[in-house]
C-alpha cells in the first residue's frame, strides 16, 4: 500500500479520506503527492483563522450562524435570495474554499476538522437542502469540498444532527427572549 503521508489521485470523483492519505475517484492511481507535514497543516489552519477575522466575513458568519435558520427549502431560497445573498455566498464560499485545501491535500483532514469546528455548524444548516439546491441551481458540485470534509468525520451524521438541533434551540430561545423584551 501507499505510505501514510502520500495522497493518491485516481481521477475525477468523490474524495474519500483513508488514514493519512487521500483517495480520489475509483479508476486506479494516476498521480501521488506528498501530504503536508503537521507544521504545514498548522500554518495553513492559522492562515484560515486570520482570514476569518476580516470584518465583512466575520459579520456574514455571525448572521449565518445566528439568523439563518430555514426550516424549508422555500424559506432557504427566501433568505438567500434577499439582502443577505452576498453574506450567504461569502460564508459558503469561504468554507468550501477552506475545505478544498483538505480535499486537494494541502491540509491534513483531521487537523482541519480539529481546528475548524464551525464548519460543522455551517454545513448542518445547508445539508438538509443541499440536494435540492444542487438540482435547482444546476450546480452539482456546490459545497462538495465542505461535504467531503465534514462527512469524513467519524459519526458525522450524528454530530450534524446535534449541531442542527442546538442551533435551532438557541434561535428559538433568542426569539422567545426578544418577544418578552418587546412586551
């Protein structure tokens, strides 16, 4: 087999993480690339944290995590079609770009997931609508890097469900508190 610090690219297809090397596609190996060292992964993770501090992205992420809570695809479309379209695209674009550093082998997946737990909350909000979003937008690859990285986590579905439920409960608590202060 391949050494644990090697990546195998066997053509187009879905990314599968296996141990410390990546398998892409299903047609057999065509190229190998050395995976990043722990230090290189750490430096790239720190750079991603720096990017998250940019004020416009920070505000968009805050909106996404606290106010973007669609329960139906119609609500989803309404929220992303309005004034917050740029915020939605910025958050999704950032996390998919960051995850692409894992899927292309620039950052170790385990190191990335350990450092960027917010990606689970973000993905938990779009996952219920992802199939329909891909179909309606005619963009089958939208959020594919984020999806691959998040779903490579052991017990990913359970973790996403917990995050989704916690986020919804927090949103309801904020709405209840807001309604009480208005009375």
